[in-house]
């Protein structure tokens, strides 16, 4: 499913940052060093690029991604910082800390990148190349660790190439990463909550907050080595208000239709509203549209959202997984 591409390798430099920024702007995938681990970057606003990123990682599910930005002031445009978040960002950014915050209305980051959640994970990395790239690109870059799903996070360009050669457009070689483990993730949605231990010690964060962090769980269920700490602290996936009817082979006049492919389900002409994940039956396009279409149909006020069957190969597995979760009783 992931189209074979010619993977270029460049040594980290100011010129390489410009090249990498151009590649991202064109919808490409760029693996680059950060101070923690290598990230696999895509333009956070470009749903198709984000869908290709999930395909390249071979993620069995759409876990929400961290959006990387150059500065705190750019981050403030994407998310709402409460007092605790401000304090942590001012103290530890740039650096190996990721904050999960409420999305700002009009946040340009793709719904697919945040897996349809109302929150967003943000990080300002300190690595010189990562900063050059983010400044050159000027927009948020989503970047999960640049390994195939289930493998450990890469700390050298060779690790990235071993996993992703032929599926990413560009790999930037910046040598070994300094920290070597992923960033620490703290949610500041109400009480500051540690979602993933990482490169910044819990004690340092607690000292700045003047309070203990409660332990939560990151939304990852299947990726890598990151085990949930204490289930149930955060809502872990997007759930629409309107009930979903999966594998629908027809649609009623009181229902909205989430279609897939050229042939619409019988009844579509009379349905409350129809959105098509991909008319040409392309699973990457379907993934890119999944969360935004669900949101739009949820707002229609139909009694149900009928969802046509989506094939299970490639990204179809993750699409079906998310549809099933969205359809589960809340
Ligand atoms: O050090 C790092 O953080 C590296 C470098 C490349 O920046 N990135 C990284 O990304 O480790 P990834 O995708 O492998 O891990 C991101 C974690 C996932 O476990 C995901 O569940 C969690 O962040 N996450 C992202 N958005 C979230 C949200 N809105 N709520 C809760 N957890 C979230
Ligand atoms: Mg990872």
C-alpha cells in the first residue's frame, strides 16, 4: 500500500533544513533528529501526508501524534495554555517535554493527526536541526518516532533507514540523539497528569509545579514499548454523539451516510447528508477524511450515521478499528 519512494539521505545542515522544509511543504515525509529520538515528520495540516505517515509506520491504529513547533508563541496559536502549562513550557521548552492541551478553535492541525480528539500534544524540541527545520517550515510538523510500529524508537539515522528506507522521502542524518528516550508527556487539561515518563524527570516537573503529578495513560494502546500506566484517566478516542451503524448496505431517510467508493448504498439520494471517505476507493484518502467527515456528519442531527463497509487491507485496518471504537456504546 505504501508507494515505493526513493529515500534520499542528507547530513544535517542549514541547507538540509531548507530542503527538508520544501519536502514537507510538498506533502513529503522527512525523518529527522530531535534531542530525544528521530521523528518521522509530515505537515501537520495536510491530512493526506498524515495518512501516508501512518501507512509508512505500519501503525495498526491511528494514535494521536505530537505536533512539533519552533516556539512557544506558535504553540499558543494551536492550544490553550492554562497556568500550569505556561509554567512548564516557559521552564522546559525547548526540550524533551510534550504537553497535551485543549485545541484552540480553528487549530489548523488535521483531525487525523489528533485522532479526532479535542486535545493536542505539542512539543518545542531543542535539537539544533529540528529547530532549523521548524523555523524554515514555519508550520507545525507532526512526528512520531521514526520506527515501524512495534519496533523500538530510533536514536541514529541507520536505525531509521533499517525500518523506513523506501517509504520515506528524506532522512536527515544528525548522528546519535542526545537524550535517547522519548519526551515526557504531561496533560494539562485539568489537573496536570503524567501520561508517559520520558526524557524529562518527573521530579523536575513536580518541583516547578509545586505539586505531585497524577499518573494517567497515554492514548497509545498498541504502539512500541509504551505501556499504559493506569487506564481510564483520559478519554482515549474520539466518539461522535450520533450512533453509528457499521457495514451498512443501505441508508434510511433519517440517517446520514458515510460512504466509501463509487457505488453509493441504496437510499443515499434520500439520506440526510452524504460524505464519501473516498470516491475512488483509496484507503489513504479515506483515512485522511475519516475524522473530519465523522465530525461533519455528527453535526447534521441525523438519528444514526450509516457507515458503508471499508476494506480491511492497509490503512483499512486502522479505519475499521476507529470506526468500531466510535460505534461502541459510551
Ligand atoms: O520524543 C518524542 O516525543 C518523539 C520525538 C520524535 O518528538 N515522538 C514520539 O511520538 O515519541 P510518538 O507518536 O511515538 O508518541 C506520541 C505519544 C503517543 O503515545 C500518543 O498516544 C500520545 O503521544 N499522544 C498524542 N496526542 C495525545 C493526546 N491528545 N492525548 C493523549 N496522548 C496523546
Ligand atoms: Mg513511538
